[in-house]
């Protein structure tokens, strides 16, 4: 069978240990994992697209079959472009399950040859989300167990700049 | 028994095949179906209220017992005004079920004589929502199987104008 | 439009105030409401089918457009037989919502001309189910606010007989 | 055992009968209940923090072991500051259950000595939320059964001012 | 305020690390925690009521303010009998949330002076249930990280006896 | 990377078009798909294990990289035995999502090297389950669009035999 490539889309604002855990697991299953960072201008991300990509590259640099790209078009188009047959999504007991379903359904309608598969992050990351991490960082809480040190540093710098 | 009139409220920004399917089904059950388009200024709809009404009128013009109105007051007041004894809502497996419950509960508190009834759209529209349609249209994806041609054209015009 | 008949299927083992509330609401909307008691031999109901029908007839005797029947065939067949265009189901925040969806979907597959509509019981009955009522009655708890006096009496008799 | 203090955090924009019911129930269980009003600048509350505190003080003035504070730091820090061993949250069948879980999980990660406990408001308040109340008040609907008269008056004043 | 006693009901067939974790957390909050083992003859438990009580006593013997009782009447009656003002329930992201709600609602209807409070077990026990443990033990899987050694031994003995 | 083998466990009593759709999709992604039929004596399946395997072999005979096995031990043990690194599960909007989570969590606890991935069946099979199919067949309803002709025939034979 030809190479099995999975595309893992998200906003990653910023990447958390939950995301990294999922990327590690996927990298053991698939030939190549492409982390696709959505530009998502509408959501007004805290970090710019280049910053989010740089942080993802830093935290995944030790996994040889992972690469990071940005995208601002339809996910299924980007998937076809990089020859991904799998769209990978994390499925947390506490995530927005309904939204995941809607997304998988609509993506199948747009291209029935690409399958969405859901993978579960480790249980200690079940309660973790990028927005929670941003909120704790904003209030000067300890996020060292939730994100990589480079991400922790980036968040600290951001909120220090903001204060002035 | 006196005429059974159902009011079907929503933002319809824009109307999708899921909405139209529900209107068809309801028109076979009830004497009259009144599609009530919420002004919803807070949500900043993409299409204006008159535009959304015009699109709904276009896609329902072949159903004789359906009419389209706009409203910017309490739904139960509008329902009383048009003598509707039923508030009609679509119920998708992937919709915001909890929100539907809260809405039905509060509307009953406001007027216990009007019942909210939920109807299920056809399974092929389970994953369909107006916001998904807008997002795909914005990224120039194919929405021809999701909305009526007049809606498709309206979305194309909107995003072409926006680009310039 | 021709008469609008709704069929309201269930096991009703036994009928509770939640069921009766729904029947009342439905009787104000539809020309005729047919309560269809499933034989449900597999579930081994506490009350026999004739007993369950008798209790339902007792608690609905004051509503002129309601009748009670038993059935042991496919629901959509029974619905066609009695010319019902609506299958009526209660939807409680705490009910088995997923099961309701599956049932509605499969019934539509079996007959696309019959619509399942969901109606919400009054909030004070949100937590009420036949199995809860049986359990409380078995443990000699007070069920007077949960079921009609004739049902209360029938449950008392049942558990007194069982004790001997 | 030392005094058992519970902190009850929220935006309370404005306090509803659902909140008050929960505070009453909690005040019968715990030695002290501290209602902690989040500044929540990001959400752009309708009422200012001092206004929201004043309304809460008004509706809880008859309960001797309740006090109201504001906060704009991490909840677990505020909890430690006031010696609360319990974070109290309401759990409605129709509330955002998933969000509650995420919040409880992350707060435990930040301080494992503080427990989140969930309490259920009375059933008649299951469908009640601050945002629903604001929406009904904006549209001049009757909110007298949903909030305390002082809150009703405050909302009326707000929307009258806004109209001019 | 008078002593705060919590009753923690369940079938405990058998007690798992998830239950024990919850008992520990509760014992730090409340003056006394009474673990109430339901006879539950209808469910045909694997272990007898005395066996389940003995296992619970073994795994909680180091916590001074915990005691274990059996019951075969209405929970609220047992709660009143032992002067418990709190019914304690675990709330797992993957538990039967709807059932919990129904139970809390019906218990409040039976006695409005007793509050049901929900507490979350540690995240590593989110996926743990007594039925899963029984199933794994039946198939000779490793349950050493899921239950106390005395429970592990009891399950082994049970399935060895069954095989002969 | 070494061969990617997925094991797809279930009771398959009987196999439906929903299962077959999932097997087809998986066969396009993975090198080998092993359908593992659980003996499940406790559930008292309608068809025997050999019968269920025969039906599965019949409906998957045209897919070259699929094989069918039975098992009566721990799933993770069977997975290791056949060198599967993936446990495949279908995820329907209306399926028992919570149960899926619990299962995936416990299987990871038993063997962290095997990942559970969830795949969505085609939308027209969202409402389909083996138990629904059995119920409709029992009541002589039309199941021709829900299962393969050989399964339809097997169910007819079963219920004809039962009637005599």
C-alpha cells in the first residue's frame, strides 16, 4: 500500500502537551504526520501564524516523520495537496464532540476519499485546552506541567509585553 | 379543531437544504408554517434581514402554505401575534441539544399555551449548518449540494465583493 | 388539510404524571392522540398489557380526543393502520436522547411519510421515569406526587401480593 | 474538623433565582459560602463588577453565612486566600457540562487540595441562565419570576438608558 | 453548624481505586463519610452484600472518619436514619451523567432537606468502573493498578472457583 | 514503517451495512483489517460465533486485505497476538459515545502501545444498529436496505424457525 500520510489540523494557539502527545502517538502509526496550522484570522489568535508554526516545530523537532505547515484554504484541499488520506483529530471526553462530528461529516461531503480518524490523548491531558492555558498564563498561574518550556516562555513574554 | 399554525424561528444566514427539508416536512403536517427570521443584530449576520427573507421566499415559493416574516421582539409574542400554537425547531444529533432545551423551557415559562415541537431533518443534512456553509463558501469550496442555487449565487457575490 | 392524528408509543409500565402531561399537551395540538402500548414481552413488564391499557384509560378518561390501543407489530405499521402522520415522543433533558434519535431515524427509513415529533414534558416531570416509580414503590416510598391515585393503588397491590 | 468554607465563582451578570437557590442550599451545608464575582473583562459584562456585587449583596442579605467578593486572579489563588477547601459549581441538566469538567480538572491540577463539588439547582431553574434573562429583558419580556425585583429594576434601567 | 455527614451510596461490586479516591477526598471535607452498599438483589451482584462490605472496610480501614453500612430501603430514608445531610456521588466524564441527574432529582423530590453533591475522581480513574474490572478479571487480565490487592485476590478466587 | 494492522472488534449479531461500510473504509487505509468477533456468551447472541463469522466472511469476501477471526480473551491480548497496532471502532453520533471512551481508556491502560482510533460510518448508517435490525426482522419489517441479502436470509430463517 502507498504511504499513509495523516494531516492534523488545528489553531494551536499555543500547542499544549495534549497536542504533542497526540502527534507522538500518530507518528508511531502513520508514515508521515503533517501538522497543519490554520491561519484562522477570524478567531484573532494570540500568536501569529509564523509564531505558532515556530513553537510547533520546536516541540516536535525530535520526531523525524512530522512536519509543520500553515494553511488558509479548505482543509480537504490542503489534504489533497499533501497527499494525506487521513485527517487526524483528537477526541477528548470533554471536547466539543458534536462539533467534531459536524466537521468530519462536512469534510467527507467535500471529499469522500479522505477519512477523518479520531485518536484519544493521554488521560492526564483530558482537561487541557489552548484557551485554558492562555487564561492561566494571563493570570500568572503555573503552566509548566501543561506546555513545553518554549511555549511557557513565549506566553510569559506575551503577557509581560501586554502589561506595559 | 382550529387551524394549526407553526412558527419556525431562526437566523437563516443563509437558509440551507437542512432548513428547507424541515419546512417541507412541517408543511405536510401543519395548516400553515410561518418561517420567522430573527433580526439578530447582536450576531452580526452576513446577510441583512431583507436579504435573508428574500432567499427564504425564493427557496420556499413552491410550498403554498408557507410564509416568511422577520421579527425583532420576543419569539412568544410574535407567535401569539400570528396565532401559532407551535414553535418548530430542528433537532440534529449534532446540534446544540442543550441550548434547544433551555430555549424550549424558557419559552414555555413565558407562555405555557405555546408548545415547542422538535422535528428531525433528513439524515443527509445532519452535519449541515449555516456557519459551515459560510465558511466553505468563504474558502471557495463547493456548496452546490448544501444550499439552493440562489443561495449559492448570493454567497459567491458576497465573497467576491469582499475580496475587492 | 385532513385530520392530524398522532400516535404516542411506549411501554407505560406504569403511566406516570410525565406521560399524562404530554398527552394533555398533545391533545390540544392534534385532532386525535392515540396512545399505543407496546406489548414488549422481552422487557417482562410488571403490569400485563391489559392492565397497562386500563390504567392509561383511567388517567386519560377526561380528554375526549385520546384513545388507547395495544400493539405487538412494527410501530410504523400500526401508525399507518390508524392513519397517524405523527409519531409523538417525549424528550426529557435526562432521557436517552441518543436512543430517541436512532428510533426516529430507523422509523423514517421504514416509512418516510410519517414524522417523529418530540415534545417536552413539564419541568417538574423531567426526572420522572416508570422504572424510578417502580423502584420507589417497591421500597414503600411515597409516589403520590408522581402518578395518578389509581396507578399508586395498582402498584401497592402488586407489591403487597409479591411480599406474600 | 476546621471550618468548611466554599467559594462559589461566577460572572453573575446578573444574579438569577437559580444562583440564589444554589447559595441558599450551600449555606445550609457549609460553614461559610463566599460568592466570588469574576471581573471577566474579556466577556464585556453588561453590569460593572461593583454593580454585580451590589445586586448579589442585596439578594443574599438575609443569609448570615454568605459574603460577596470580587476577583481578577486565578480562582484557586483566591480560594486559598479565603481558606476555601471547596469550589462550588451549579450543575444544570442543560448547562455546559463539558466545560464544567474541564474547569474542575484544570483547577485540581493547579491545586489538588481544593475540591470542586457540584450542586443541582431546583428543577424550576434548570432552564435559567443570565444570558437568557438579559435577552428577555432587552426585548421587554417579563422576567419577574426569574430574578429578584432589584435585579429586574436594574435591567429595566439599563435597557431604558440604552434606548435613548 | 452541626456535624456534616455525607452518605456515599453504590453497589461497589467490587470497590475500585476510583471509589477509594473519592472516599479519601470526601473524608477531608466532611465530618463523617458513610459508605452505603446497596443490596441490589435485582442486579445479581457478583459478590454478596457481606463480601462487598468486608472489601470496603479493608480498603478504607486507614481513614478514621469513614464507616461502611449496607441498605435495602430507600436511600433518602437511610440518609435520614444516619443523619446525613449530603448524598455523595462520583461524577466521571464518562459516567452515566443523565442517570445521575434523574437520581438526584428524584431524591430531592423525596426529601428536599438532603442535597446531592457530585465530586470528581482523580483523572486516572475516569475510565474505571466495577463492570470493566469484573470483565478484565474474568478474562484473566491484569487489574493490579485498578483495585486494592484484597479486591484483586477476591476476584481471582471467584473466577477460579467458577472455572471448576 | 512495518505493516499497519487494525483489529476491528465487535459482536456483529448480525453484521450490518454500517459495519461493512466501516470495514471498506478501513481497508483503504490500513495494510490489513482483522475483524474480531467476540464470543460474548454473557450477551446471549442470536447467532452462534461460527454463524456470525460465516456471515462476516460472506459480506467481506471481495475485500482482499480483510480477515475474520473469533476471540474470547482480552481484546488487547488478541491484538498483540495478531500484531495489530490499531484497535478500530466505529463512532456514530448516536452511538454510546461514553462507553467508547471508557473502553479506549481501559484498553490503553492494559497496553499503551496499541492505539484505539475511531472512524465514522457513512451518514446513511448513523441510525443503524444490530439490535434495531434484529427487532425489525422479528416483527417481519423490511431490512433489505440495512443488511446484506445473506444476512437478511439468515434472520428470516431464524425467526421462521422460532415461530414453529
